[in-house]
C-alpha cells in the first residue's frame, strides 16, 4: 500500500477505514490530516463530525459538520447538525438544519423523524405527528419512527392511531430480532 501524503483522498480513506475498524482516534487523526491537506474536502469534515460526536467532542463535531454543510450542503451533515442541536436543546438551529436538509431531500425519512422528535421535545404534538407520519411514509421499515409516532399520537389522545403505530413498531422489532439471530 502506497500513501501519497499530499492526497486528501488517501488520508480520508485511511481515516474512514480505521474508524470502521473501531480505531476512532487514529481515524480522526487521519481525517484531520486530510483536512489539513485540503480544508474544503467536505467528506472528511463530515466524517470528523460523526467521529467527534461518538467520542463526545461536541464542539469539534459542530464545527466540522457546519463547515461540511456550508461547503457541500450535505443532507447527512445537516441531519446530524439537527440531531446535535436538538440534543443540546438549541431547537431553532436544529429546525433550521433539518429544514435545510428537507428542502434538498423532501423524502428523507430520518430528517422527518428528527424533526418529529424536535417537535415532541418542544411539546408541539400536532407537528410531531405530521413529521413522523411523513417519516413512516418515506420509510415504512423505520421502527424508531413508528415508536415516536405512537408516542405523539398517544399524546394527542389518538389511542387507536397510537395502537396501530405501536403494533407496527413491535412487528418491525420482532422481524429485526429474528434477522439478528440468523
């Protein structure tokens, strides 16, 4: 294996490979080298954001994801920023990030699920149910979205709808459990 130390893609690929092997710190270091080689290489910035989140480096994750999103408009970077900001309770920035993601990918189930979760946390249950309904339409196999939808519908007093969503969640979870044992 030959490494071109000036190749951003070489450093990026090494970083991602190391991270996939569970060697997160080494992966982060290689990805940082990629960004040092080319500070506008959005895939490395996004990968740094994801790995930094896993290791609890919230500030580094936010900086990297914001830069990646501004350079490439990456839907996954915007989604991850939405998740991060929701977790931090910065709902306005979370909503902005998720709205930008959905403007680019209107059928992105995970962005709809995250927006639904944000609305649940801000006690806007009608919007939560609407976003989560879009999430399960876009990805009917998303068990987490079905569970979140059941919770929102129950909060709205729609027990029959909540029951149907919970049944779907339980069926998907049972399928996943069987698949895990194959």
